[in-house]
C-alpha cells in the first residue's frame, strides 16, 4: 500500500527514529534527542503532521521553548511545511509568552487591570531595594540573595505564607516577610514579575476549573522543546494543560541540562515516567553535526554521570581528527596559542574566521583572549554582551521618554519616580497604586484626582504632584520647536550626571555611562533631523507625533540589531559554555580546562560535578570537525601566580582519541618535526 503523499513529504529525509517520533500520537511521548540529532525537524514536522494528516486545527496546537529566537525559527519552519493558511492560529512561543497571554486573557479573574506592567529583573530589584531600605542598611550581596531566594520560591510554587511556615532561621523568616510585602507591592502597582508569568497561570488553573477547562479546550496538543530545562512551575503548567488526555510530546536531553542555577530540574524527565505510565520513549542518537571521534569522546565523558535514560551518539561523518589537549606555560601563553592557531589554520586551510569558536566557563576569561586577538588583528564577536538599550542609564532615560509620550505607562512611571530619589516611599506608592487600581486609571492620571487626598499624607502628596507638574512641563517643552533641547534640560533638572556619579563604582564608570546617555540623545536628534528632511517643508507637521516616532524608532533599532544574524560577519566567536548551547561551529577551542575553572570552584564546593560534566559535554558537542582543549600550567588567582591542576574531565577522555601536548611525554624531535611541518605548509601557500 502506497504512503499518503502528504505524509510522505512530511517524513521525507527523516531517519527511522525521527519518523517514529513524528508519527506517534497515540499517547504521551518523550523524544530523547542527543546533541545535533535534528530535534527541531521532529517538532516542526510533527506540527505539520497534526495539521495536515490528523485534521487538527493549528489554533489548537501549542509548541513551547525557552528563547524567542528558537520560537521564531520553529514557527518559520513549521509554516513552510504547512499549506496556505492552514498554519494560522498556531501557537509557538516561550513558556513566559504563553503565561503572559494567559494572564492577559484572564486578567479579570485574576483581579488585574488591563495593561498591567511586567517588571524585569532590574525593576524587581529596585522595588526590593525600596522595601528593604525601610529596615535599615542594605548591601548588594544581601539584596542579590533576597531576589534569588524569592525567584526560587516562585519557581518552586512556594507562596509567601508557605515560605514563612517553612523558614528554619530568622534570616529566612525575614526574607519570607519581604517576599510577602514585595508581592503586595506588585499587586498595588498592577504589576507582575518575570517568575509570575508562570506561577500566576499555574495557581489560576489549580483554583479555577472553568478557566482551566477553557485552556485545555484551546490547547489540544502540546509540544515542548528543551524539556530538561523546565523548572517545577513550568512542569506543572504543562501537566495542567495536558490533563488526562496525554496529547503531549516533549523533546529533551538530560545530558544537556546545564541550568540548575536558574531552577531547571533535569529530574523532570524522570518524573514523566511516573506521571504518564504509558509514556513512549524514542531515542534520537544519530548526530548530523560532528565527526565520530568527537562523539566518541563526548559519550565517554558523559558516561561518568548516572543516567535514567541511556543513549550513545553516533555519526556517519567519518572518524575525523584526534581531539587535542594543549598545556601551555601560563594563561598568557594559552591565549597566544589560541590566537596563533586560528591564524595558522586560516592560512593553511583557507578557513573563515567565523568557522572558529572559543568557549570558556566564565566571562572573566575573555579579557586576555580579546587582547591577544586584537594584537593579531583577528576580528571577533563576543556573544552575551548586554544590549545598549539594556544598560541601566539607557533604561532610565528611555523610561522618562516613554512617560512623556505615554503618561499611562505605569512601568515607566515606577522606574523613574525615585530615579533620582525624590523622597517618595513605597507606602506612598502602594497607596497610589491601590487608588489607581480601584479607579481603573493609570498612576499618573490618579495624581489629578481629588479622591487621592484622603489616601496619602499631604506632604507626600505634594511631592507627587510637584513631580507630575514638572513632567507635564517637560512634555509641553518637547512638543515645541526644539524637543531634544527640552530633553537635555530635563536631564539637567534632575542632575542625572550627579546621580550617575553617586551610583557608579568609579568616576570613570560614571563618565562612560554619561557618554551612553549623550549618545542616546544625539541618536534622537539625528532621528528627528531625518524626519524633518523627509517631511520636506510640508506644513502642519505634528511635533508631538514626531518625537513619539523618534522614540519608537530608537526602540525598534535595538530590536532589529538584536535580531540580526551574528554569523553574517567573518568573526571568531567568543562565548561562555552556557551561551554556546544550541549552536555549532566547525572548529572549537575550549580554554581553561583546569580544576576550579571547569569544574568551577563553586560546583566543587557544592558537590555539583555532574552539571559541570554536562557543561563540558555541551562544549565538546558544539564542534563539527575539530576540537582543541587548552589549559595553563600557571594562572593568576587573587593577584598571585599559582600552579594549576588539570581538569578531572581530561582524565575521563578516551586516550586513543586524544593527542596530548605540553605534558612532558612529547620528545623534542616530535616538537621540531611538528614545527617544520607547519612552516612547510605555510611556505607551500606561496608556491
């Protein structure tokens, strides 16, 4: 019997295990997808199969992942596989985007006003700082601890009352009380934080069967990518949506679970077997990325971790070159070696700079590498650097600009009301927030209402109204002939330069941040100048909309820059091992293969070696053709040069697949021969 033609197209070019994963829809399914095994193809083709062959409307299918980039790529690939408009209504998003949509849709049941604010990490930190300053002195380490603990509690579905009852010390009790006040303040501000985007939908579904039923009818099949990275609240959200139907496919790899520090629980994959006894486990072990040698080394290393699910990656891409482990005299010699290796290989074999990636455990390791690459004029790109618009000073000024063009932007209002400080405390803001929520108006609009007088002491209300009057004056000035001059005047009014000097580690850091602000203002001026030229002497141009457009374009430019493909430029890629997950490169250098670096000292002290081994495994499996690991015999620590110990993970590599250099066993003759061979290859280039 001939296969249905559409079905044949959907599973074409898939190997037997991938086909099985795509076509199995009779119950819950775990696709154990090793590195480079084509998991995205499985998810996107399964979406197409459900729509095209199983007659399931796209609007009833949801696929969840962890980054916007992954969601974008998945949706684009699925849309290409599905005919015409059949993919309309398909949900492909991050967990947090789904949570946000649920809260938006159900805001009345949850007691939120429409247009609630979302606090990012820095907004949340500022609120916590205000709450904690009431209780006396505050240091940044304590603030970090409190923020981290509250985030962990939310991810583990622990509410403030339970946190208080579980507290085993006075310190934990104090944090639990802050947690309670923090949540109350968020409510008063009609706001949620990042962790709430999962926690609130879970709590809603647990307590409101009608709402849960509505969402279960909407999402009739759920697919989840990178399942090993889910935390407790994300796991429960999936369980609640799927219910008893078992219409679920999750894709993951327990060997690539490297985010325990942000709440990920690789044991969630094991829990699936308990919660879904009929779970079908399908292993994707054929790798389409790396040589057999690289995979053999990766398998050998990760076999030292305990496993609920066993798998072994294999490849049809040939044996490939041995893995090299290069021991250098010190950290400077290590960075120099990496730079000269890249130059030599590029000259000898005509590689591109973008074919190389240098991976490290911590960002501090990049400084010396950058210096050496610059010295040798090697172009490079550092991944994971913060966006211009993510800088604190830029977010501050942009919040002022956002409030000028949209007085109802509560998030912008809350960010700037005490930046710089205006002696407006959290109690005052909570009272303002409660009043605005009752009246269903914005915080700024509430300042004009007579009813507020009975809620806030006269002195505090006077400060708020003085601020509101000033903002209105700035807004009027921005609508005039010279809006950028008005913005400069605004920054002078608040002495933002003085604020930066008070809140920066040094004068030099403050000046650098001030330069960023000047650059932002100049960009705004350029945008306005361009708009004025484009208008070409047309009468009646709306000055207000012109400044709004200019601000919107600044934000859009940032978004566009972040969406650009980084690999279009010919640059060596520098990044942490964590940032490298999901990527692949022809030639990889893993630097700092030493105890206290990889595995990291904190992980050794916390007895968390298994995650560090998984992180090393992730690094190894980024390499497609060659892999070099380097270490320094001596490294500067705490201002002193110290002897290092090679990483324990090097002892776990199969000896027959590894070439060792700098460990004393190589003879002088071998080193000389290697040098002559390199020189000969270089000379051949000019023949």
